[in-house]
DNA sequence: TCCTACTGTGTGCACGTTCACACATCCGTA
DNA sequence: TACGGATGTGTGAACGTGCACACAGTAGGA
């Protein structure tokens, strides 16, 4: 095994400056130090190339100044959902301001789950932000057992009591944009519903149904597994087959909407002329599409920074309200409907 | 400040099981232990809910079993370059197999740079994988000064001596695909060159120039800052303005190519009929476009896992060849040229 | 009987840090 | 002169872990 080159410690500084460890510590952390001693120590620090050992500091202080960002299901997230990037950046910015380090952990397999659990337990982080947890993810139990200060992005229902979360109101957002689509004169409106094994998927469908009321027709709902482009293609084909007279589509995500647009183009339908299409997320997809998507803006960056705040406040001993917070989701009306 | 609930230590286990700390340690790490003692200790571990303190272990062992994944320029990377996600997943998978934890650190601002430098120095990680370093990024100096086992994805020229890297041959890949575009009968071929402050950007331009030889015309190179969609739109407009007779375009990335396609569509040019377009990356953009892009496949996942291997091998004391390794980049010929 | 090898257990120390405490000096004031 | 406070410094202990070492008991062979 390669032994890393010997690193300088406070002892080395003390020896070089001709003082004791305590005085060095006082220079580093504040306290009464004479100007001569301070100067000598500062010179010695540069001379020996000292960098503090965080592992030792963490051990003593029981604080690592680091917060984990746990990304579950990274495959679909990183590759199809640009939101995750914005959430990360938002969280990083907020933690950065509080002088905390964000370390993000990727959980892909069961093996990862176990290792991440060890990592979270091991005192390397003071808290955790968890994104995209499914209802029975084992990581949730680990965090709960450890009583690790944490926050969820999204809404894991069975834990709303013990761990705070931040999210959006999927039901109401879906209801609002569907209603607006209907108000624009569309008569036969379908939905490409996705991820019905998650709250977000179920809630968006519920909102759609609520908006249409008696006009709701379950035959006009195509049920696809994921929020991605390919699912959009599949879903749109299904809908067109079932109802050629369709003149409106609510897609459960922008990526799905993009796939739907492609199928509509192939089928020779004009958008928004023949068919109005609306999406969900206001991700980078929305402005890449032709025409640009009318969609629900999801405040990804704010979700990340809010979750970070929730963790930081717990670290300061504040009792945060459990039950969580829903951020507003303005509708962005562009050209696709 | 909230004091985390008191955690059980080896001492607590020892007390509960009626043995000494040493015996507990032997159960955890291997050694001669009687079956009764082992049973008692295992029961005690469950009883007190012991989780080992990694900070203490790291301090003692000088090994954290964690490797940093440092993402520089995350804005553009996360939001426009899907490659970064694949690189991360590849690295994570390789580290996971070796039972190492990947922690990814996001550097957005100067403030972040300093904090990440502290983190890397602090003994929390045994090594680092650095993605998308610019030539004079301060992080490079930190790693170099620390003599931290590291690997770069991409090619920072001034450090090729001391730190291994893995990348692709941008010059040759660009040359090859440009040559193929030319061979398909195009006479006036332009390029949308991007990120000329990075090696990758410069190299792709060099490859383009080499392929065209005497047919190269610097007026047909549009120089845009980033690898993103917006830059593609801007670059294509510029090219069309300068040379309306253009019949071929090499875009420095797929996102740029996507932007270019959009402008060509607006301008009423058919692709690949009037203009042949080729991209670079073979990212998710490539198959989303209409028509789908002919492009250079970048083995993102393999880059990540190879970089991880480079770090792991250094951790095992192996002397890895500096200078680095270039992975193959097959050309994927689809419909856009 | 003694020596050696093997199994099993306990103790002390070190990793590098911070903090509480003890001590020392100087000054102003009772 | 004596005292208290402010300023400055050194020492010892502790955070939780793993390992080297010492030691105890048993069994087998010379």
C-alpha cells in the first residue's frame, strides 16, 4: 500500500515556531495570542505546508461541516431529468453560503445502498438531503434510525411526521394547467401519465382528472413507466390510436411532451393548431422543443436550496416544522398550446 | 447547537458484553475470538445499535475508502452536457466494485474552490477524479501540492507528467468525421467551434482543419463560447450569413448541432438534403434530434470507470503510467449527414 | 518437567485535533 | 502592598478507533 507523504501537524508548526500546540490552536481558532507568536506561527504554517486534518477535527468536534446529497435512481435522474442538476446546484449554493460542504452520493444498486448507509452513519456528514426517494427505500429507514438531520425533496408520505420535506403541489399544478388547456377551447383532452408508482405520478393524474370533471375519460389516459422521451413517444402513439380526434394533451413531463411532439409531427398534426400540448417541469426540454412548450414551472433550484436550509436549521438546533413546505409552481405559457 | 444523540462505541459494546475493547475490535476486524465471546459481542452490537465511527477509523488508518469526484463548471456540465452524468455513473460503478465510496463535489464559485480544496486536503478522501478542468484551475495545484492520488478526465497538458488522465483523441475523432462528411460529396463545409479556451475545443478545430487541408477556409469557422444549444443557434446563424452556399457543418457538440438544425429548419434548408450536419458526443441529444445526428461516440461511462481504476491502482501502490490513455471513439452514422 | 506453539484476552498507545485548566505576567486601583 | 482583571502561554485529557504488545491457559513433543 502506498503511504501518503507525511503531513505536517500542529506539532510540527509548534516545533518550527518554538511555541506549544495550544498556541498554534489559538492562532487557528481564535484566542489571546501575542503578535510575535502569531507572526512566527503564521510563518511556520507556510514553511511546513500545514493543512488541517479534518478527520481529527471531526472526531473531536463531532461536526464535519458536510451535508450529504443522496441521489436515488440516478440513471433516470441524471440522464433524463435535468431538474436534478438544478436541485443540486441550488442545494450547493445554500450550503456553500453557510460554509458547509455538499457531498453527493449516488445510489445505483443494493450494494450502493449499504455502502451509502455506512457512509451516512460514519460521522462523515452532519445531515442529508434526499432526492427522489421511493416509498419504501431502505435509505429512509437508515436515516430515520440514525436520527440524522435530514430533508426530503418530494413527498414520502409515511415519514411526513418525522422528517421535513419540500416539494410542489403536483395535484394543484396539474389541475391548473389542464384547466387552462381546456379553457383554450380543446374538447377531447388526453393525458400521458407516467411513474404511477410514485406520488408525483399519481398526483399529476389526480389533478388532471379533477380539472376535467365529468369530461374525464379514462380511455384517454396513456400509462407509461417513466418520465422520459421514449415514454412520450410510446404514450402519444397509444393516444392517437385510441382517439384520432384528440385535440389536447397533458404530458406528465416535458421530456414526455417532447416525445409526443415528435409523434404528432410524424402523424402530420400541427401544434398548437390541431393539437394543444402542455408539459410539466419547465426543464431545458421546454425551450428546445419546436414549438416551445407551455408547461408548469418547477422551481428546481429553490427546492434544492430550501431543502438545504431545512437541514442547516436542524443543525443549529432549531425545531423545524415537519410536514413540509410546498413551493409555488407558476405556469409558463409558450407556443405549444 | 444540537448535540447529536450519544452514539454507541466499542467501549459500550465491551461493557455490555463483559469483555474488553480489544476483543470487540477483533470481532469486527478479524482475529482469534472464542465462540462464546463472539456471540455475546454480536448480541451486544445489536443491543446498543453500534455503528462504527468512520472519522475515528480514518484518523487512525489514514484511509477513508472514499474518492472524490470533482465536477468543475457544473452549470454548463449538468445542464447541457449529459455526458457528465454517464461519467459519474461509470466512476461510481467502478469504485463501488472496489468497495469505495464516491463523493462528488461541485465547484461553482471561488468560494467553492477554496472549500473543496480544504475538503480534499482534510483527509476525507483518499483520491480524486477531476472532470473538466480548465488549464489553470486552482484545484489542479491543490491536488498536485498534496500529492493526492488523482486522475483527470480530459487532458490538462501542463500536468500530463505528474497526474494520469483518460480522454479521447479529439483531434483524430474530429478529423475522421469531417473527412467522412467531405467524402459524402459536400463542397463547402463549415464548423461551429466552441470552447476554444479548452483543449477539447482547440483539438476539435485542429482535427477539422487537418481533414479539409487546402479546402480549409477560416471564414467558415464560427467561434462560440460554449458547447450548448444556444451557442449552436448563434453559430449557425453566423455561418449562414457568411456563406449561404454552405452544404456541410461540423458542430463541436451534439447540443450545438441541435441548435444548428433548428436554425436550418427556420431558414428552410433541408437536412441532410441541402446541408449535411455532424455532431460530437453521441449524447442523448443525438437521438432526440430530427433528423437523428451522425456523430462521434464518446464513451462517457468508460471514461468514468477508467479514471476510477487509475485512482484505485494508485491507492494500491501501483505506479500508473502518467501521460494517460485515449479511449476509442467510433463514429455513429445516422440521418443528419 | 520444561519448552514451544497455538489460541484467546486485556492494556497501552497513537492518530491530530480542540478545550479546560493551570500558571505567568502586566496593569490599574483599592 | 495586595488584589483582581485582562492578556498570554503551556500541559493534559479526550474524541473512537486499530494495532502492538504482554500475558494466560492449553496441548503436544522432547
